[in-house]
């Protein structure tokens, strides 16, 4: 389930590249978001 932080992250940090499938791009994006969230929690 996408929360507001995830949506904001998508909008502000990422420009979707051309030539990639949406599913693959979403998977990569979600992994990046998880890592960013974990770093934020550790701080």
C-alpha cells in the first residue's frame, strides 16, 4: 500500500525513465524508498 510519503518521494525525487516496464521500475523505486526510509529511521 502506497502511503503519502511514498507518493511524495515518487513525485519529488524520481523522474520515470523511458524504455523500462512499469513493473520493473516500480520494483526498483520501492526498493530505493525502503532503503531511504531505513536510513531515515536510523538517524
